[in-house]
């Protein structure tokens, strides 16, 4: 697997490439799929919920292992974390949204340029629909998919409805949306940071690791290690707004 060691194909420090030769053309792509936690936004929502519930260190340790790929089963890691959040008031979700959730630098500029170029935008997350649905509305995204928390009597039950959105589900979502809009997965861009994104990134024609775990960075076509998400536009030769 090619590494991201410095080469003549590198741009300014913090943006490195493997297997691709720029400049690429945005017109060759039809879909851009984003992970949410630590990719489109700067936090891991479940860790922030856990901090409010007084279980921060326990949950964060499981999250870190899952994102590094040390946990073999993402679904099981999510169940373990949610079990620790059983009984957390629903109001904690609102607090995370209002007080802690921020977009990563460059997110809005990147999305604006992708949308101007006519790409369909997808937010697909192993996190929670409470946040992805709101981001979909806020950013004008076309599609969003995430886990739906079960809430009873104003508190989290520690469960989710239906299938957990794991790595395989993310990849299936990307392929399914490609089929719906009439494009090949090779015309998709997938952007993520953790092991749960690897199957989606492998399914896409262009994979982008944003401030990612080493295993993800090593397998991506593009690695953004410093600067914002909009550094991706450099490989397309897109000028600043």
C-alpha cells in the first residue's frame, strides 16, 4: 500500500497524495459522502454526551479503540458505549448540539463548492440521527443516515432502532445512493477519519482521510493532516471564494 511520505506530488505541508495525479476535475464526480464525528464536525458526539453523563473517560476509551480499528466489531463497541449512557436525559442531546458541536474548519467552503459543482452530498454516520438530521437541514445536504436513538420518558434507553450503521452499512449507503442518482461508485468521493469509514472509502473512487487515524490515512488517496476540509479543493485547482 503506498504511503503518504513526502513526494513530488505533495502540495503544501499537511496535504499528501497516493495513487492519484492532480489536478482532478470536480466534474468527474457525482457524489460526496462525509462521515460526521471528527470529520464534518470537530467532536465525537457520543463522547460529549458521556461527559455530560459523568461517564466520559469510559466511553472515550471505547470510542478511541473503535476509531483506531482495535475493536473488531463496531456494532458491539457502540452497544457497550450506549449501555453506559442508559438513563441520560434527552436534554443532553440538545446541550451537545447547542454548546459543543462545531463544524470543522473549511467544511462550509468545501460543501459550497461541491454543491456548486452539482455533486449530491451525503452525511453517513455511526453516530446519531439527532445530529445528522439537524446538520442536513443547516448545511443543505441531500441525504443523511445515522443511528436512531431510542428515548423513553425523556431518557436514553441505551439502544438504537434497527440496524446499527457500521462500516458495511456506510458502504452500502454510498453504493445505494450512487445507484439512485445514476452514477458509478467510482464517481464518488468519501471523506472520513476512523476505521468505521474504511469500507465506504474503499467503495468510492476517491478516498480522503481528514486528520485521520494512521490505519485510515495509510489507505486513503488523499490525506489532509493540517488545515481545513477545504484543502481537498487544492487537488481540483479550485480557487478561494
